């Protein structure tokens, strides 16, 4: 089973440089390539095109243009490869902060486009996976805290052991066909109301 072909958006005000990127992508087997030469109205265009990957090429980046693009990249959750002819430390840091997956200085050659694009997609996927894992871990920790608070409340109110409190929470969750965390949150909320 083959993977779904990538839809790629190339943003480049320079027609010659855009054709280098487009040729490199097409020679690498990418058929769904859209090229935009205007940065004005870019957010709307991205909403319409819904690309899987975005390639941005800026021959001579100025601070305002870079800031505009970085604001855009923060809002779009997609792999982004950016080619620039010159750069400084602040621009590189801003690109990383904005979520640019690959930032290439003075490296626009058609044969380099595909490996750079592949790396941008891989880095984006790895970073997205790490963000999901972090969110899951934070959620699990919050759930654990709520359950611990509920157990403490039950132990104090009922004069029972920690194990008995947990069993009571678990049994109630099973009886009511709810998540343990939901029952624990109800105990915590109820105790908060009673102690006012």
C-alpha cells in the first residue's frame, strides 16, 4: 500500500528560484505542487490549498517579511522548509521558535530539495509526537493529582485506608460507567462545596 502523495505549497516571490524548487520536487516524484509568488493574503491561500508541506524561499529576507512568515508558520501546524540566501543568529532562532522544520541558508539547488523536504517532514513528525507525549503525560499527571485528592478526602471523611478509598472510587466509576477521573473530580468538587 503506497502512501498518499504529498500536497506541497511553494512560496517564492522570485519566479526563477520557484521554478528550481518546483522542478526539484517534480523530479523527485511530487506531482501535487502549488507555487505562490505573493506573500499578501497567504493565510487565506493556505486555508484554501491545505498543503501537507510548505516550502518557503526568500532570496533577500527583510525583518518585516520574516516576522510575517514566522507569525504565519506558528499558526499553521505543518512541516515547513525555509530557504534563505543569508541569515543571522536571531533569524535562525526566530525560525526555530516559529516551528520551521528545516532552515537552509544558501543551499537552493534542485537536487537538494527532496532530501531537505523529507527531513523537514521527519523533524515535524518527531516534534509533533513529542508534543503529544508531553500533553499526554501532563494530562495523566493532572488525573493522578485529582484521584489522590479524592482519595484523601474520602479517607478523612470516612476514616478509611487509602486502598479502601481507591476501591470506593473505582467501584463507583464502574457502577456509573464513568471514568475514574470523573468520579474523583466529582468528589473533589462536592467536598469543595461542602467546606465553603
